[in-house]
C-alpha cells in the first residue's frame, strides 16, 4: 500500500524547528489564557524535502507504554497514484499504527501512523503535516461539475457548505450530534469542523471510513482522552512512529518521559483553528468554489438553532419566527409593566440556555472514594477535571451521582451539593440521602449537573413585585429606576461630625465626599476604580446608615466572595452583622463563619435546657430524626433564625439571597449593593423591592460587567447593569480618586485610559520599592516591563481561548524569582 508523497512546494510544520517550547512542564502548571480572537504569528514553514524510495518493512513496528496496553494495527492507506503521474516520486510504505486494546467494535486507535523509514526520519518529521493523500478512486474523488450548493447532500457532507470528500471531512462524535464538517475555512477565520466544535462546545472527532487514515476516533494513546483541543502528536527519537498524546496530563507524566519520545516536540492537532492537513485534508480550491457559501453570522444562527432543533438546516433560518430577536432593553420605561415585559423574556432565554448547558454536562467512568461527614452524612470524593466542563463548579452547586447498575448491583442515584473543591480538582459532594449508598463500589459512577431555577425565579418574582406592589419601593425610586424625569430630593437628617467609622482606616477627601453625599440622597452611585478603597467606603456608609435609626440595613453583592469581604469589614465597626447564606452553602467553609446565620443558630444557646440544642445534638449523632422530632426541630430552628435576624443591625447576603423566604416578612428602607456592575438589572432588583427608600449602588462600569451565557439575551441588553444604565441617563457617580494598591507607574495607564487621568496615588514610589529584591528590571526604578515571547499559541481545552506554554513557563520562572527574593505573597502586604 502506498501514498503519493507531498510535493516540495507544500508548506509543513517542522517538528524540530518550531517556535521555542518550555521545558517539559510539571504536573499542575498553569497556562496563560488569551482572548478567543487572538491570532498567532504566521510562521514560515520549510518545504518538504524529496525522499528516496525506502525499502519495504516486513515487520510491524511496536511500542509499549506502561499501563496503556500494547497492540499493532494499520490505518487504511490509499492506493498508489495513477501510472501517468506527473513525477515518478517514491511512495511511503507499510503504515503501521499502535493502539491499545479496542473498547468497542469500531476502530479506535490512540496513535498516528508510522510515517517514515529510518533513512528519512528527519525529513518526514518536518514534512508529516504536509502529506497530500490522493483521493481513493470511486470514494473520495470529486465529481466533475458537481455543485455542492444545490440538491441533497450525502450523509457525510459538511453541514455548513456541502463538501463531502471523505479525506476532507470529519464527524463530530458527540452522541447527540454526529454531524459531519469539512476542514475548509470558507468565509470564516477557522475551519468548519473547528467552528462547529467551538460553538457547540463539543470536543470529540471521528475520521471518515474512506479517509486515508480510516474510521478513527482521535484519542490520546496513553489515557484515552478524546478532547481534540488537548490532543497533539510527537515523533519517537529513534523509532519511526508518530503518537497522539494529550497536553494535560499525559505530556507531564514521568513514565512517558522515560520513553523514547521527544516530548519537547509535541505539536497540537489543531493549528490556526484548522486540523493539520495530514489528518484532515483541506479541500481543493475547486471544491471550495463549488461549495455553498456560508457566513460566520449564518453559522452562529444555525448553531443556536441546532440547540433546540438538531435536525434543522440552513434553509430553516429563512422561516418566519425562527431567528427572531427579543425586544431589546431601553433606557426609559413607561411603567413597571413595560419593564417586566422587556426583561422577563430575556431572563427566560438566559434560564433556558443555562439549563441546557448544565444538563448537558456530565462525566462517566468516575472513580469515587467514600467518607462520612461530621453530620453523619455520606460524602463522595471524586475528580472532575476543569478542562472537560465549560461551567465553573463552585461550592453549593448541586450534582447527581449515579451508578448504572450491573448483574450484582442495582441502579442507584442521589443528589448532593458540593461542599469543597481541592487544588487537585477533587470535589467533595455531600449526599442528601445516606441510605442505600453503594459504598462498597468505587468505580463506574457518572456525575451530572443539576439545574436549579431559584435565581431566575427570584428575578421574575422581583419584577412582578415591582409592577404590582406599590409599597415595594418608594415613589421617587420607582420613577428613577424607570428613567423618568424627577426633581432631585435631599434626605434631611443630622450628618455625623466625623465620616469615618470605628475599626476602619481614615477616609481620604474623595471618600469623605462620597459618604457625605450618599447619606443625603435617595439614589447614589459610587464608582470605585481598582485599589481605591470602595469596601472601606461602603462599610463607613453602612455604619452611618445603621446609626440613623431607620431600621436594619440590607447589604448585598452578586457574589459570595464580595459579600463575605464586606460583611467582615462592617463587623469590624462594632455593628451586629448577620451573614445569610443559602442552605446549600451552609456546609461550605467561610472566612466569616462566625457571622453566618446557621452558625449563630447552633451557638445561640448551648445549655442543656435548650430543646433546639438537644434536637440538633441528636440529629448530629444519629444523622436523622423521627418525623415528629424533625417537625419540632424545623419549627424551633425557624423561630431562632427569625430572632437572630430581627436583632441584627445589618444583614448581608447575595442579591439572589435577598429573595430567601426567611426574609419575606422583612422590610429594608436602606439597601447598599456592592459590585453592582457585575449583576444584571433584574438581579439588582431582588433586594430593592423589599421596601427600599434609599439605595446605594457601588461598582465600576469600566471594569467587568455581568456574565451572560445566552448571546441572544446579551445582544438584547441583559449584559447592561443597572449602574451603567443610570450613568447613561445622567446620574453622576461619585468617583473614588485615590488608589492605594499599585506602584504609581502601574496606575498611570488605567488612570489615563479609563478615568480621564483623575486617578491619584495614595502610595509613593518609595513605599512600593522593596529593598533587598534582586530582580533585573529593564528600568531599575520602574518595576514593570513587557516580556515578548515567541512561543507557539495553542487552542485551549475549551476551544474558546488560547494558551501559550512558553509564556506560562517564563511567568512561572519570574514568579519563582520573586518568591526566592523575599517578595511577600500575602495580599495585605501589597508589595507586588
């Protein structure tokens, strides 16, 4: 069996002359992630040299990897070129590959084929990318005059453009998809197959049975990973073998470093957002001219359509109502009903998308180890790699752990919530039910995300309350939020003589002005650039609000981290603070554990006379209570929670947490929302409809905004925060102007670029120069520089961003140098 060798004019990736690569990375190395639209440098690849005819090899080449199994098989090779070929160039023979034992009936090799004889090893190593396979006669040959843009396509035709040359197409191997796409760019920046994988968030690919390499699922030789964004190939140093390995973790496995493979020459299978041409051939110019032309916008639309209708076609995009955009947000609304009618469909779009994404995320063949928590509940520990999931796992998330069953064990499943995430990517899942757990089993489990509608339901509920309940907000705030012209009001109260607060640093002039102004206005915005002390300013505002005697103050933020930081700062002023957590997060450790409601309930009265304490102790010892005791326990706990909440000066929770039923009978005249620019507008509305008469929004619209997963909802304006809309309407924010975080030379750029040059420095050059730090700064008195790297960019495991291992390795070396020089890593030092 033979293949047509590539011509000398074909460009190829030189495996031994690529851009600089880092030293063999250690396990756990971080990667430098860049934005998706970042384009790498163009490299001038050397031409493929002509090779002399190698002698045929009679014995298949084999290799072994510890723990991976060994075998030898062959990928189908195309027939020899026609007898009237233009040049009598030699053939490459005996294509052997190495695969572990097959797990199914379909071929599934874990390595690329033997590509060259020893006499031409270096030549083929530099030219393997450019292998130009001939189309097998009668299978992949393109029919003369065939117009891909018309008529019905064959099953393996590209779902974008219609090209169906078996050598040029690959199948998305996700069971729910299994669509075919070609390796042509068309009118887009990446090939069609890569475009689909990125937009659909799919990662598995299978080659066509009539392709030069046969029906092959691409996977790692060592671990079987099928994420093509992680896969690459290397050549053995002494043997004529090309092997597929994943970037993480196998490229860092010590056992592989002992093999006769040059791991430093690993190259990704996807380069410049296209599969390497020796793997999936690029269609000829003639094929591409005859193909159906499709734009990037059409690809985006049809991919969105496939999420709800997998069998849809491009023609379906032209049907009425298929791709209608939702009504966009506006700056001003006539009334709260129009407000609700605009935002409710956007929240539903985001909820539906979030549900679809979470429920599609699962992992099979999970190994579990079992433990028992302090509350006698079962805890399952397992590894859930970040690369395999687009969704970020956080404590409090719900997961379903299930066992499919076998001849000796029945099917089983249980829902639990995440209580801990370790640095080794191990997840601790506390199960709701402790009965019937198959603790004698450790392998063969599956994990699924469980979608919860709580946050979206509370947003919809807040908008309904805003529309129908006249007492939900004051009349002034009602009209202000809707964008109506209203006469400015002043809150008349006695201002404090000192605007600072006990236990907090002294305020600077801009902070004092912000506190003074906020205390006199019903609606205030505070813009806090990086390092300007907005948390201290917010704590001072809350302190003075609480001292005005107008009732409890509600403090919120979109994230638990921001709430914890602010709660700790407010507590240092001497106010009585209660941190309200979601019940699913009560088992999660917190830096303000002593402030949490569930902690205070358990420690309110630990005397032997406390009936709640006795029931709690009994539940901890036995794991559960009788039905009558459980009912009594819940009633006593609710009463105790209400008592603690009512006695608090300040209640802190997330914006979504403000919709907790435990706060349903509370009214808050004063509300402060920190990091409000990172929350959607309906999310901010949840704490506001609890009777607010004075609201303070703290944030910075020049920094990160809300994260919206559904592009259609984002385009319609859901990604615009309430803070930003009010700024556009003319509400002037109070900007904190003195930064205390960075060296003055570092603050110069953000000040000029984002804050009109108004950012001042609260620290001097001398205060940010550490003595005894030996580091070769290009300019000794300016601790900054741009380090230009020539490493090769690679697409990340998610397919939606880029990484550069050379940059990551050099950043690691720089940070290591800092640490060895005595630079403090504790954030409180602020010496970096």
